[in-house]
């Protein structure tokens, strides 16, 4: 039932757990339609004619819309990414499209534009400060970018284009989530893989074979350890061709639509249009960022590739290194130069211990504690549920879910999904944000717990940075609640980039890394070798990030007909290796449809900020609660209520610097002045 008063949209400070066990396609449709109906009622309140408009009757209901639809998404559309029942996922996909189209249509409404502009002309609006001033400014930008001010014919075309773009984005992700491929291999063809890896595999279709799928816990160890070079090549080809037949035409259509939208606004390209509201502002600034960085990295990479090529030649007689060789010889170097066996190291990282360490360290540093909720009604038995409590008051601050293992039809990457917005209620009490980590980590086997490769530990720390950013926000308006609905792609990753550092700190690793059988702590010399190996082939890995950012920019900074294969090839040149023949990686590049379009550079851009912020911890104490509380207060709690540059200056006590980032890449920063 829809409440009669559209203002009654806030749940209790500590909401009852939503029962995901009883979700059905019809319940998803119902919760979505209820959310949309309540959003319609709120919008009707906004556009109702008034003699004098106020913030409370014109803008505040728009923030309530965010809260209503965020909760509807969390109880419905989100399940497209995780639910084990295909029928539920399909209903959730439709719900996702329904909510996204509602947002687009609402922003395009003339009555809404008129109401907001009427309020903007009032003396009250002129006197706004802080969050409320920022909220009005952002809405005026939103309405302009929704097409208000364009000729009527262009606006009508814009709405058609945006609706189609939403449909494409939903279909693109669904194709990836549903895609299933891999290789069925004999034990001999799996030569080089440890027994523990084979034990985790499902049987192939032919008797005596094992199926190696494209989920990360299977495909990455295979590429690192399988001795058969031809099979590594074929596995990588399949990885880079995920959903290519379905997604290539969708990508081509989406790029054309984005360019047409940019043209309606008089922008040279989609990159110019998209970057207008991000820190970089213009594609020229992003290209300059790469132009400064790439040549220096390539000089370091030359030695890395020469070493790998020499190893390949010694093994095979072939001097030409390819992408499917890199992980294999990187793993060889880890063993020979650093004495690091990935599977052996994983024995010290059972998931339970990693979670204890992650929660223990973040609780100590940032002034929170965690309480697990066993038996919580989740969408799958593997999902863990936790409350986050304030360390001083004991108040419940937030709730998060952790869905960490691969399964059929599940989102295939790693991400944090907001399920309910954090904000201050109208009476000043704090709402309870909810978020879910969705990842694809190594699952337990019949005789072993989930044993994580160290790169998976880093991934978990990274995604938990998003959780803290979303859950510890303390803003008056839901719009500025960190990763909820409005963010700058070039800063949103910084709170995750900084958290990765703790996964490499010896003092942290020694606190929780214990062998899953003997419970012996990880040997100090192994920690030292693991940390020393962090920079192994770092130039190549960073250039891979540059490739993906340049690919994204190249796809969106072209005003003419695009040759997607050529754009991919040119972007890939920065890695020093050829594009694998017969592949089309852009078809599985999820970030092109995940809000990072023309913004993937933000991963590397935000690493500059993350490394700079961690430099204060490095100087004053990696586990310092004093620095941690300052980080929570200056970076996490303000969410997006202030510009990122201001948050950084508050925390660092100085202008941001790229010195720590450059030193992490083995580049000595220039002397100031």
C-alpha cells in the first residue's frame, strides 16, 4: 500500500532487515511500482503551483525521491546482479530499466524545470549556503543537461535517445552476467596447476575432464600456472570475447547515441559532455595526464618485457611475447626471484581470517566496530550480513552484505552496490545506509575453506573502501551520500585506493594471516618477500590501466565514424604488446556501461589522491586512530557535499600532491619549483 503522505519516506534509524528470501518476480514488480508511485507523488508536490517557493517544498522532496527509489532499487532491481533464480533476475532487470527511465523522464519534465527555476529566483535561494546551496546548483546543472533550454524538437529526440541508451546499458550488463564459457580439459592439459585448484573445478562434459570457467578464481590461476601455452592463448581469447557477439552491436549503437546526445548540446564529443561535471573537466586534461605518465612508465616497462621475453625464449625458442604469456612468467618470477608461491601464500589467507583482519583494522583505525548477524534473510546462503556501529556511542550506523563467491548468472566483477541511502532525517536523526559488496573470490572446496590469493585480499580491501565511504557518510541530503547517486568518477575510487595500502602493510598482514590448518602466523620473511614483490612488473600493470583508460577515452572522444578495432589497437599500443588476434575486449568492458564512460581514467587519477592520503598514515602511523578519525571526519563523512579538492586539503593540511603516487611507480617526482 502507498502511504497517503508522500513525505513519509524515511525508514527507522535502524531498519528491520529486508527479507530477500521471499522475493519473487511479482514482488519485484510490486516494490518497484510502489517506489515509482511514491516518487510520482513527491514530484507532484514539487511541481504544484505555489505563491512563494521554499527549499522544503521544492527541493527537499527531490531528495526524498532519491531515498525512495534507492530503497526500491535495493529491494528489487539490485537482484538482477545476484539472485540465483533467473526469473527473479529478469524481473529485476526490467525493474532497473523502469527506475532509470523514471529518473530520465522526471528530469526532462517542463514543470520540474519551471519549479526549480522559480525557487532559484527567490531571496531564500540566493541566501543558501553549504549542502543546500550545492544541492540547488547541482539540480540546475542536471536540468540543463536533461535538455531544458534546447529546442522542443531536440528535447524530444533527446528523450528517445536516452531511453534507448538505458535499454542498451541494461542489456549489455545482462549479457555479461548470463555469459558462460571456458574449456574442458584433461588432467594432463592442466599440467602446472596445483592439486588444490583441480579440486575446486567442476567436471567437464567429457568423462575425465575438468571445466575451467571464466570466473576470476578459475581463469586467472589458469593463465598464471598452466604450462600449455596454446591453452593459455585459447583461454585468454575466450576471456576477451565474452558476449562479443551480443555486446559489440550494442556498444556500437550506444557510442553513436552518446555522440548524438553530445551534439544536441553543442559538444564536440561525448567525452566533452561527460567530463564537464567531473574533476578533469575536459578530455584534453585526461590526455595530458596520460601523456605525462605513459613515456616514463614505458621506459621502466622496457626492462620488464625484456626479462619476460627472455624467459619465453628460453622455454620455447619464441622471442615474441604476447599478453597470454605475461601472467605465466610473472608467476614464474614471483617464485624464482621472491620465493612467492601464489597457492601457498593463499593458505595463510582463509576468508574468515581475512574478514576478521579487515574488520579489526578498519574498526581500530576509523573508530567503528562490527556485529555479524547470523541467519539474516539474504538472497543466497553464502551471503554474510553485518551491522556497523560507532565505536564511541555504540549506535548502529549502517548495514552491509558480503556476497563473495561466483555462481551462475551473478555479476562477474567486483563492486559495491548501494541499497539504501545514508543521510540525516528531517528531525536530525541519522538514517541507516545499506550497501552490498558483490565479488567473485575463490570459493571453499570439500576439504578447504575459501583460501584467497593475495590479489583477492587486495580486492576485498578495495571494495570495503567503498563500503566505508557509503556507510560512514554524515550528510543532510541523500544526494551527497558518497557513492549513492552523485559522484565524481575521478575521486570516488580514492577511498578504495587508499584502503588497498593496508593489504600490503606487514604490521597489518601479520595480525590476521594464519595458515588455515596449523594456525601458524604467516612467516615474517614471507611477508617481506610478498611486499617486495608488489612492484614486480608494476610499469606493465599500470600501462594496462592506461590502455583501458585510453580505450574508454578513444571510444568517447571521437566525433566521426569509429573503427572500434582500430581504437582498441591504438590504445593497446601503450602496453608494448599486440592486441590478441581474434579478440574484442571492449565487448566485456563493463565500465563502459557502469557510470565510468569517458571516466575510466578515474581509477588511475584517484590513485594519485589515495596514495597521497595514505602518505599521512605512513608518516604518522599506519594504524593511527588519530589519523583514522581525521580521515573519517574529513573524507568519509562529508560524502559529496563538498568538492574533493577541499576535502583533501582539510585532511592533508596542504595542497594535494602526486609525489607518493609517482614514487610508488618508481618515478622520482620533480623538485617543487
